[in-house]
């Protein structure tokens, strides 16, 4: 059996991986989530049928409706990206050794990551596998490997516990999810655990972002941790971040010709940071609602209310770290992403960027259009829509939404009314 032969063939590699994960856990305080029984009903994470982008693609491969092409340099990478509709402009490059294929990753050979709204693909130069994860509308993050050897019947092999060691923690909202980490990487790409690390999202200060990543783009005097090899292992935080700022080309750092593009676009990185935690919060709200059921009066439980509140605040970019200078990418990702729409009658979209003082012009996440959002249990979704409507119509003036101006609220409300399907009847009424 293929899985057994793989396990035997690669068993020797897992010892350093286990050591790496153990050191990571000890350094960052990560712990396996314990408050959600995901392996039992009604979640049944390990056995429930899946409807994520990779599961759907595998079904088409099995039926002979689609095929994957292989090339000697990148294996199945280009074909998988094409089948998933993932643009190469989304390429981001990470050189820290934080993948199980870490022995092939270094500042001279970074790992390439590509993504769309609900799928992520990672390629390692000379690697044995494509590392792939996707968002199932109900189950959250699901993880796969695709062997980088030509095969007449390529198969995405689902991974569970080995991936959940890092992808099911408090850093992923205690659900199987995704995250972007920023850390201090030495000249070989090894994390300097004594320096600590950061989970990066829209709330993160710029100076805590992208350690261990390459970053291409301009951003004025704002500094970040990217593009830097931390040589002072005893005091990595004392490193001058200016050396990694406003980098637009990487060909002087490694051989970029081996990659699909030479970019690690700053705008793509910012979208990734927002999206990963957005995915996780939607999953968390869904899990809580499915586990709690409904109280006697038909209202969501307190835990569901808390999950919905956290989701709503993140959806509307509460506590987003403001930009202090314009941000400009290098790969064309911003143009590609914005063109995906949908748009209202005035041509406005939740995918329109600001990139001067904040990420998006209209601060409401495009993930509101996702299958996962629509798949939230009915009572939880109704509650979320009601609360969102109160914020956008100005009835809710709580401090969590003070960053939204009346103009912001009006624009978002109008965009959603014209572009979002299945809105509750309440939304059809004229706003006060």
C-alpha cells in the first residue's frame, strides 16, 4: 500500500521533525486544543465526508474528468495551481525551516506558498511532496500531500494527526486551521526559539510581521522582520530591521529562476494574514454552534454568542493595525485579487484595496461570500447577520466598531445588499 511504503521510506526523516516541533511547542507555548471534541459527533473531523477543493478535485481525477500534468522541474505544481484556479501572483516565499521538508528549505532555497480564498499549496525545491491544505465548509482546515513523482493516477493523500500537531492549537482558534507565523531565522533558516515568535494577522504590528519570509514591495518607513537573516542568536530582537525594508527584487539573495515567479508579494502576504484567521474564526463559530445546539428559547448559547462576536469583529477589521505609509506590491497580485469581485452597481467591491491607511477600502471581509460562511448553522448565521445589520445601520455604536465611519457602514451595507445572496428579510428594509 502506498501509504505504508511512504511511511517506511521516510520514517528516518521524522525524528528531526519531532525534535523541531517539540522545540517549537516549548518555545511558544502551543498546546493541542482540548475543549472541542472534534473527533466525535457532531463534528467527526476524522471520518465525516469532505467537500473541500482538494476532495472535489480528487473526485474528478478518479472519474477521469480531469488530469494532472507533471514537469521535471516543478512536478505537479503548475498543474495543481491551474486546476485550483490559483494565480502565480499569489506566490510568497518562506525560508524558515518550519515545514516537515525543512532539510530542503533555506534562505537559498525558500519554500513557495500559493493560495486562493479556500486553498493553499506549498512547493519545496527538490521536495518529495506538494504540501496542500484546504478549507472544508464545515470541517475547517484539511491537509494533504501529493507525491512529486510522476504517476498515472496521482492521489492527494489526506493527513491528520501529524499536521494537527501545529494546525490545531489556540493559535488556530482551537480548530483545525491555518496560521502565518513570524519568527527570527538564522542564516541557515533555523528558528531562533529563544527570540520567540508571533502569529500574524490583521492586528499585528508591522514590526512583528514576516520573520523568516521574503517580502517584495514598498512600504515607506514602516519596518517588518522579513528579508533578514538574524545572526545574533543571543539577542535577535536587537537586529536593525531597515536592511529588510522596501525590497523589490530577490535575485541577489537566491536563484529566483527556479521558481514560478521572482516575487514574494507584500500585498499577498497581508491578504494571507487576514484570511487565515478569518477562515479559523468561521470554523470556530460553526463548531460551537453544532456542538451547543439550541437552548429552549431558540437562541444561541453563550459560547456561540462569544464565537459570533469574535467573528463579527474580525470580519469588520476591528483593531486592525493602521498603515502609516502606502504599500505597493510587485507581482500584480493586488490587481488580480481586486478583479475577482463581485461588484455592486457603482463598481464597488469588498476586494477593493486601500493600502494607504488600511488593507481594504471597505472594511468587511470578502470571506463573507465563502462557502464556509454560508454553511454556518442557521441559528448562528441568523444571529451573525442580525448583529452585522445593526452595526452597518448604526444601531450598534459599541467601541469595537468605532473605527467604522458612517460612510464606511453605508458603503458596506449597500455593497452587500447588491452582491450577497440569501440575506435575511431584515436587510431588505430601508436603512434608518
